[in-house]
């Protein structure tokens, strides 16, 4: 596939790295020549220096015969214009743009409708991150919570702790211990390395365990891995920007929410636009302010400012003052592995959340959902099976019969409203949504081929 990526920032560069390793023809456009040279030295890609919204630059990048334009520059306006030119001048089949500004998204149908700006898919990082944090708040103790098949099934990552019923036992014991709950352990990461689980695999304390189950069964399965945390009630959000404000608005009817914002004008705006949230003017690194607001009784502290260092320092201070769980927004990927698991419970990377959404529209075959896991090291995806036994490599076959690439497991099959955990004897039917877990992303092309329907299949 010939793909033009506009913008060589963290999202654009990470996306180029993901796609260049999968036999795609990638061209990256940016105004920063040094950044482009660094990418070209590291990856097998083309680069073009210039403004992404200029027709001549798009022409040089190969827009006339490109399959897809992905616009992820720092400017919403550049992204939108570039995609529109991709349609009007070059008839590019698929155009994806990152659009951050709420004012544009609020008038979605008017701006991007049939006669509006020609963008096929709009990605809002703030909206994606907000949903991600909300799911974590709804599932105390989870490191990651991912929805599949419109939320019918969920993939959850938890850290196994001493005292959990399944810790120190084989995975097969789970079925004996919970005969009325069907689940599957999709993968285990032990000291940073992946383990493909089998029935006799023993779960150890501190393992990062990914399991899949129907939404209604998630809490019961989590209780097997660790002592079940009581539901969260009190939330403090540090930072009243787009993400902080959107999160407060989303959860304020279900939780006791306070938001700390430094700017007085922004505080006034928050007070006018939030109904049940207490708005505090000040610094989230102010120890006296945190003590005044009973930080020791707070369940979750979410540091969501645009400053990584400020988020990290405020989170460490809050943790030392006794908050139960700390979630910290970190834009610099180099910081994520350094801080998560210590005083910071969950480090949230907007780039990885955004890349998963972008990859959903890039994958071949009928792939409807993609999630980047373990800071991009692994991937979970949902693909729809089509065809019959003669034209498909998965339809009409049991899970055991499907020739999966090494490091790949099928976690579940969703058929209409029913979630079928992927035991060996489950037969895949046409129209089924198949949820897969890959610990080796180099195998993604082989997985895509499984779900591409051929005229004949021998």
C-alpha cells in the first residue's frame, strides 16, 4: 500500500515505523529537515521537505497514485486542507486527519458532511485518551482496558499480585475454579518478555496478564489475578485543558470530581461549563493544596497537563501523600517505561492510543479495531471473517485448525451478541468478529492474509 504521512512528530514517526516494517511504501512530509533525515537514516521510507497543505508538496510526495493520506501535523487546519486537496486534486481513495479542536468536532456534520471538507476518518487524540482513562476508572486495578465488538468483549491487562487465587497455579485451574465464567488468558508479560500461555503455564506474582472475556465477566476474572480493588469514588484531575475538562465532564455525574487548574481564566471557563465538578485554582504540585483537599482520601489522581515533567512531579507528590492510584499523561515515550510501576501506577501515552486508532484504517482485510499494547511492542486486533471454507483460511475451521503465525493467539469470537471464548473446538463462521493478540508485530501481514478472501483456497 502506498501511504503518505503528513507530519513527522511523535505520532507520524511512530506510525511510519509501524507501517514501514509491514512492506508498505511510505512517504513522510514535514518542514523539519533534520527530523526527516533522522527518520530516513533509521527507516526504509521516502521523505519530502515542505508544507503539507501545499499542492506542489503533495504532488512531489506522490499523491496522484497514493492509496492513503494520513495527516497528523500539529495543525488541524493543515491536516484538513491537505486531505481536502487529496480528494479534489488527486482523488486519493482514503484520507485520515487528526483533528483536535473541539469547535471543529462539535460541528462535525456541517464541516465534514457530504459537501464539506473531504476527510474519510477523523481522529481526535483528546477524545481517545478521555475514553481510555474513563475505562481505567471504571475498572480499578486494570492497567489497560480495551473494547471489542462495540464493547461486547473486553481485553484487560492486570498485574498479578501475591494473594490472588490464580497466582502460583496453572491457567487451566481458572476453568475449574470459575466454572460459570468463560475467559481466556491471551498473553503474559513476565519481566518485560512475552509468554504465550498454555494450560500448564503457571501465573507468577508481578506478571502482566492480558485476558479476554465478555464485559459482564471482567470484574469476576480480575478478582482471580489480584485482590479486587473497591470501586473508585473520589477523583482529582490536575490540568483543566482539553483532556482534563472532557474527562471531568464525562465522569462528574458518577464520581466526586475536583479539577486543579493554574490559569484563572480557564478556571472561570471550567466553572461555567462543568455542572458537578469542584474547580480549584492553583498548582497540582502545591503540597499544602493537596493536603487541604484531603489527598489521602482520594482514590485516583489524574495528571493531565501538557507538561510531562509537571505531571510526573505532581503524581509522585500525590502518591507520597497517600492517594490510591495515580494516572499520568506522558507525551515523551522515553519517560513511560522509566516511571510506570513505581510511584506512578499507570502512564498514559496519547501517541500509542492515537496510533491504534490510525492502524485500524490501514490494516488489510476487514479489520475493524486495532489497539497498540505494551507501548507498541504488541497489538490486539479485531477482524471480521468472510467467505466460506473454500475461499477463506479461517471460516469453517476450528480454532485449533487455523494456521496462526508464531506468537499469535485468538482470544475470542463474537457472533452477533454472543461472546465465544476461543477454545480449540470453536468453529469460525462467516461474519464472526475474531479478536487476536500478537506479541510479534512483524507477523501482522501474515495475520491480515488469513482474513483476506481469495477466489479459491487450496
